[in-house]
């Protein structure tokens, strides 16, 4: 177990698709299965618990998307920058996450109320700790990035998201141990792709195709040499395994 790696999870007791705030929710209001969500959540929970430390935040009525805890804020060490959700449907989550982080002794930073930023959904650390990749364009604003750089004392590399299907950085981009990167290049503009190529050597870039991207293969969890994905094509699995994962 990697005891130094901690994950925050929220049980899906109140999970449902109650509204539409991204293209994947369209046509799926109240069509999800709570039982299947619980089964999938338990599967992920046990994998993470066997390999790292898992903290739990209690779910709350009226905020069904609390299960997506990556969006709660951005944690670096004992500091957390709380999220300012773009959509009003998710803004009700903010006080519950703030209370949890304060109760755990984190130093909490809060952005201005009118400056959207959606936590680790849109900000991912290079696994070597050299810099922070930060996405903007749909849910987080570029103006939030200077705050992250100052509060967390880290270089921030801003990436512009261009495809509404990949509205959060973590839906199309996943830094991996050893300096590797799993990502979907068409989700970004040309400048952002050039920035990625300047920072990550070609041998370490694992660029995926659209078929894997729409199966959310980049919306993954990496613990040392373990990679947990929703789905992966045979080709992607082979590329990850050949890189030592």
C-alpha cells in the first residue's frame, strides 16, 4: 500500500442524473441506476483501499454530483484551493467540502465567488511535482491560474480545452508516474499541444485515439505503476504495459 497517497471519495447514496450540465447527461435525466452506481463505486473503493488511503466525505441530499470528489478542490500537501463551481447546480456542494477540509486540518484557500475553478477536475500535478497542469475553457477560467501559482507556490501550465465532450482536464489528460502522460490531443488547442510536447518527451507521451477518449480512458487513477481505467482498448492496454504499468 502507498500510505502517502490519499483519495477522497463520496458514496453515491444520493447519486442521480437530475439535470443537464454536460453533453453526456443529455437524454439521461433519471435514467441512471443507483444500484449499478453503488456496485461500481464499491469496486473502485476496494481497489483504491488496497493500494492507498481512502477518506470518505458524507453524501448530502440535493447535490447528487458530490460523488465526483475530484471536483471538490485542488490539494497540494496540507493546502487546498476550494472549487468555485461554474454551474449553479453544483454550487451547493461547496460548503460541505469546505467543512470537510477544515475538519481535516487543511489550510483552505477560497477564490472569488465569481471566478470559476473546478479543482482536480481541471488541475493535475505532474507526478514528479515539477509543475501543475491547469485546464480552462469550459468549467474553469484562466484568471484562476495566477491564484493557484501563488497559493501553492508552483509553476502553472495553462491548457485550453476545445471539445465540449471533454469539459474537464481530467476527462482527457492524466499525468502518470515516471514522467509519462496519457492524453487525447484533439481535446486541446494547438498552443496547448505544443506546450505539452515541449514539457513531455515523445517517448513518454501516450496519445490515445477518439475511441478510447470517449470511453474516458484518460479519466484514470494512477498509483505508482497501477493504472485504473473505465475501459481500455487492447492497443492502449499494451502501450501502458510496455511502459511498465
